[in-house]
């Protein structure tokens, strides 16, 4: 049976897709059916992931279909959600398919906030499962051969795709199983196996030997390439290399076998024998080196039978010269196995769950387009409002139209009375004062939200920097400072907007303080307002004069211009155009969107006509104001001028200006309140975004810390072999000059009780108490913990004893090399040595305490000083 290599699946940790994706949907799309549809699609996506990765998969086409459908959905959803560390942060954790200690070495698992990482791992599993399904096929049937070739080519294409895209998808060093070197080797292995299946199919269909030889030779070439890819890699599996080498030889032997049949047909009998001999040598090599991995008995028997018959016929009949193998013509090659191109959708049952959702590129282009549109609308509306304010200011300075209505000199002009009623209907002075009191509170609330959001980023970054300085290169995730740059830039933009708004609030407040008195006067009842306006001599002589009629007609034209502007402003604000469709077309045609060019062209086309109409109203107003000023000069010259009339006219001017200021201040305060409330919603979304990314970073930090702690725990703790104290004492004892004893001294330094360095005594854990020695009848003095009694010296030189004050007893199991009471070689390991008490000779007493170094034992004959210490030199 043929031996084929299959790849194990990667394992993934569970990830909740519903919460973050639903949160993004609800924050991006308005409430309604569209939002609800997208939330349901998110739930379906989460179920699809659990089906593809949350359970064991059978080696069946249906399981592969689920994996491919999930991969296709990831490919479709990737451009529609902002999957990145600083926006929609989803951390995917995958274990190495070849975990530590198995075929491939490498990191056990890797967690990354990258959808590209998830896609890569899912595609790896699809390729691995395809290789497993292919290896389960019945290669004796035609359907099994076709299916095996299909799945091996799919696996080859998937591994090749991962090799080309993994580094750009991850932006960091991947685990060993998905590294370019590993998946490149797997790609060549799968391609070679697919080519072998085509060879088996051709053999099964009994095609021409020339074609079969070419297929086999190409398969041998592919296996040779795969062997070279795996030969010097750290990820080299021990079981794979022998199989690849054996398959290379087997395919080459098959090529020679079928080429020999072709040579026999051409009556090249010497070439036939040479090729069969070469094939026999190849098979013999496989049988001798790789027999435990691949069986070649049937192929060997077939080749040997053909070789025997060929030699027999040639020896007795043809007598053709057998050429050398190096002189044989090279066998041609033909590659039928091709890696399957990975172009989503790969699944036949794929349906995009987010089909109606536009890609993020279009969403971003729409956002920029809306900003440009808002700027254009604001510019046009602002221009018209400035022109209207200018017109009102000019008329107020001329006391028009109040001057035309105040010809009696003792009643309230109609225009002033109308303005007073308009202010009262809008809430009067109290409404403006309330809005002014509310603005600081709204502004403070927004600043607090912004400060709290940025503080979350700063706190997390501080923690990240501390851990980075602690773990150095091991802390290999993206620095928080780099990751938070877009968020900090966004926060700085919000802060600058708040600063500008604060300045605008101050301007509005100062303007209100300037006109507060006159606005309060306009809010009074009509009789009080009339009493507050100074009276003057009547100017009834001007009633019906031509100049008055001219001024009234000009003021009416100016009113028409103002009304036209109001209608034009409403048209400008309501103008819409579906730029989304245009951006989608551009993305489909060009693969990218040139937003600036498309937006500017559309805005110029859409608002160009409005700009011309605005300029026309400005030109008309300028001409009318010039005519009004000319007519007013004539009107003023006809009026009787006195101090009372001048005072009355000045008050009327202030009242008219106060009304215009009230309207403008009220509009400004309403816009300011709307701005702060709208900014609050935006800042809350910004705060949620900061909170989400900080939470994701904390989760990633905890997992990385756990992984680092586990890796540190797995590292072997190599002890530092410092020089123990006893060696220093031993050297001093060996070099000491013998001299007279100055008093009781210690004996020879005891042997080391362990080959490992000893810790200081105060830090050393005390060993458990020794068990009591076995009961026996002593033949001499018994041992005591404090030392040994003096005794008559025996004849002979016994082994030296421990110094006085040191208890004697059995060696502990870990005391390597301690001689105890027997002379033993230093290399002897007495771990399991039982306790044997010292048995003195009959009539022999114990030894006295050891004298100082260099002094003889008392009672013994004088011995020459020892030339070497008790312990052999190391």
C-alpha cells in the first residue's frame, strides 16, 4: 500500500464574535431593519466559526466544506469591518499544529489581533484536512484516485498561498507550522503526492508506457524538490525525510521500468537491461534504508523478473551491448499536478452574510465625502448669513425701517414693535441666559469624557512599558505607544474642537453682555417700551414724499433678497447624491477609490449652480444697499434735526441692533448646544473604542504573561557551580606547614556530601531526622553525637575519623562520594547503601580525636608527614 503524508490540524481557542461586531454595527448604522439584519448576520458568523473550529472534524468532504465556507466568509467580511488593533480589536489564539516535542518544533501558541492571522490558520486547517481526506481515499478505484488528486492539489495551492501571504497578514514572526519555510515544504510534498496519484491513475488506466514514465519521472523530481526543502530546516520531521527519499527513488525506479518497456519495444535490449538494473539498484536502496517506512517488495519482484528475462534473452539471442547508466538518455517529464488557485469563494455553498454591507473603503470614502460636503454647505450658508448680517447692520445704523415709521415722533415704530413681540415669543432674555448657563456644563462633560478616555490609554501604555522593560525581547507585541497614535490624534482633534468652541462661547457671551440692556428693554410691555423711547418733534411733512417711497421700495427689495436666501439655504442643505454607488463602481473597476477626485468633481457639479445663485444675491444686495445709503442721505437732509430727534433715533438704532443680535446670539447658542450634545455622542463612542482596545490589550497582556511564565518554567535551571568552602579548606590543609600543636584542632576536612554546590547553612533546609540505627551489641565504645572517647591506639593505621564534635552516621542517599566507614573510590555512588555501623576488631577501642594537621595521632609511632591530602586531586 502506498504511503502518503498528511498534516495535522491546528487548534483554536474560543472567540466571541457577537459582542464586538454587534457593538460596531449598532454604533455605525442607525437603528432599523438594516441594523437588525447585520446583527443577525453577526450571530450566524459566530455559529459558523463554532461549526468550523469548535468541534472535531471528520475526514469528510462536508467538514472541508464548512472550513472553506468560513474562510470565504472571512474573506468577504474583512473589507467591511475595521479589523485592527486600534479599532475593532479581536484577538485570535491558535496552537501550533506540530506542538513542542512532536514532528515540528516551535512556539506552542500565538495570539494576535489580526483577521489575516485567522484567515491564514483557517486556510491551513483546510489544507491539512484536504491532505487527510486524500490519504483516506481508496486508490484502487477510479473515483478515489480522482478525489485524492483533487484534494492534494487543493492542499498544495493552500500551502503555497499561505507561504506568499503569511508575513504580510501577520506583520510579525509566525509560529513554526505556518512559517514560509514550513508551508513551502508542505506545498512541495502535496504537489509531489498529487503527481504520484496521476501516475497511479495512468498506470491503472494502462496508458502508454512513455506517458507513464514521464509522469513517474516528474513525480520523482517533485519528491526530490520536497526533500531539498525539508533537508536543512529546523522544522524537519524525522518521519517525513525518509518517506520523501524513498518516494523519490521509487518514482525514479518506476520511470526506469516503464522506459525499459519502451526500449524493449524499440528493440534496444541493452538499454532495457541498463534501465532495469538502475531500477533494481534504486529499489534495493529503498529496501535497505527505508524498509520500515515504505514497502517495495512487489515493485522489487516485478523489476527483478523483468531484469532476469531481459538478461536471459539478451545473453542467448540478442547479445546487445549494455550501456552505462550515465550514457542513457534522460527521461522526459510531464507535470499534470497543479496547485489549486486560492481565489474566494472556494466553497460551492457560500452566501455572503453581509452582502448588503458596503466595504470599509467605501465607508471611509463616504465619511470623507460627507466632510467635504459639510464644508461646502457651511461655506455657502455662512457666506449668505454674513451678507444678511451685514445688511441688517447697515440698516440698523441708518435706523431703517424705523425712521420711516417714526414720522410722528411719539409712538413706537411698527418694526420695533414687531421685533419686541418676536423676542418675547422666543423666550426673551431668560431663554438666552439659560442657554448661556448650560454651555459650560455641556463643555465640562465633554472634557471629562475625553480626559477619561485618554487616561485609559495612558494607564495601559504605562503598564505595557513596564512589562516591556522587564521582559525585554520576550515582550514581543506591538508597543501601546505606536498602537494608540491614531486614537491620540483623534483625541487631540476633539480637544482642539473643544478649545475653539470655548472661544466661540466667550465671544457669544461678550456680545450678549453688550446688548443685554437693549434686549431686556425689548422684552418689556409695549407701554413701558414706549415710555423708554425718547419723544421728538413730529416730521409729518415727510409723509408721502418721494424719498420716503424710494426707501420703502428699496427695503422691500432687500427683504425679498433675504427671503430668497432663506429658500436657497434650505435647498443647499437638502441637496443629496448617492456617492456610495459611485464609490462601489470605482472599487470594483479599479480595486481602489480615488475619493478626492471623485468627491470634488461631484461637489462641483452639484453645488456649482448654488454658488452662482449665492454670488448673484450678494451682488444684488450690494447694489441695493448703495441705493439705500444714497436715498437715506437725502431723507436725513429733509428731516428736522435737533437733540431730541437724535436721541430718539439713537435709541431706535440700538433697539434694532439688539433684536438682530438677539436672533444671532440665540442661533449661536442653539448651534453650540447642538454641537456639544452631538460631540457628547461622538466622545462616548470614542470612549467605548478606547475601552474596547484597552480591554483587548489587557486580555492579550494576560495571555502573553501566562505564556511567558510557562516558557520560563519550562526552561532548565542550570546551577552555577561555585567553589565550595570545603575545597578552600582542603587546599589550605594540603599546603599547611607542620608545626607544634597549639591546642585542640580539627581533623582532616570531611569529604563533600554532594557534587552540587551547597547554599549557606542559614538558608539550607535541614534534612529529616535520621532513623535510629539497628540494635546491636557493640564490641567497643559506642558512638555519641558529641564525639568519641579516647581509646588505646590500635596496631596499624586505620582510616581517619571525622573531627570531634561531628556526628557520625550513615551517608544520606544524595551524599555522593562520601566514604563513610569504608575506603571506596571517589567515583563510587553509594546511594542505596544500607547503614552499617563500624565494627571494631576484638579488643580494639575507639580512636582518639584527630590531632592538628601534620601532627601524629597520640600513641602511634611517628609517621613521616603525608605528601598528599586525604582526597585525591581533581
